[in-house]
């Protein structure tokens, strides 16, 4: 009987010990299970936060893309308007050039400059253009100190071009308008030459003689005497 009791006690002891280990294992299991759940919940919260941030980033990116498209559209419209304006400006400039005459700059001139230009043309044997400028000078500055000289050289231009009738008119006009001019003896001499060129010896003789009588000590008188000797 004592052996049976000992065996029973051992059995009970082993049973109690088994229950104890089972109980400890269960407690550890529940503790482990609870820890895992907390970690899972924490991870889910973090994931949810990241997903929210990602959604916000995507939304912001979409907004930025829309804004960029709007800006691109606005830039394209501005570029189109600029091209249109350039075309209008080009058309207006062409129209303005076609409609408006070219304005020549007004040349600044003085009596001395005009006289010098005419004299240079005469020296270059450009008698026609020289005559035009001398005529302009006489009409524009009739009281100028160079007006009598301009009139004389105008007569010389016509004489050199063989237009003796015009030369006669100019030389006679000079003697009337500027009777005290130093060019009068030369003008009378050239009247004699012009009439000789027109085969009017009577008038030629008259004016050549007149130079000798009125201005006997002038170079024109010497030339007149030489010319008279040549056809008398």
C-alpha cells in the first residue's frame, strides 16, 4: 500500500507540474500574441500615414501639372499674339513706305556755298548745271555782293554752250542791273563776241568800240582792239 500511495503522489505531482507548464505556456502565448497585435496595429497606422502622404503628394503633383499646362497655354497664346503683332507692324511699315514719299533732307546752303558750287561746275565745263545754279543764285540773292559775278558767269555758260542769244540777254541785263560792277567791261566785250558769232558785225563793232571808249585802260579794251583788228 505504501508503494501505491507513493506512485499516486508521483502521478499527482506530475499532473500538477504538467498543468503548471501548460499554464505558463498559455500565458506566454497570450503575451506573445498581444505583443504581435500591438506591433501590427502600429505598422498599420504607419502604413496608413504613408499612404495618406503619398496621396497628398500625388494630388499636389496633379495640381502642379495642371498649373504647368495652364502656363504653357498662356505662353503659347502670348507667342501667338507677338507673331501677329510683328506681322501687323511689318505690314504697316511697308504701307507707310509705299504711301509716304521719301523726305529728302533739306540741304543747308549759303550764298557763298551756292556760288562756289556753280563756279566749280563751270570750271569742270559742266555749263548746263552751272547755269542752273547761277540762275538760282541771282533769283535768290539779287542784292548779294556776288550777284553781278554770278550774272556774268551765267552769260559765260550760255556763250560756252553756243547759245549766243541767251548770252546777249544776260550780259545786257548785267550792265543794266549792276552798272558799277567791275564785270561790266567784260560783259560788253562778250556782247561784241556774241554778235560776231551770230555774224552781226555791225553790233559786234559797236560793243567792241564801246569797251575801248568807256574803259580804255581795262584788259577788256585791249582784247576788243585785238578783235577789231582781226576782222577790219
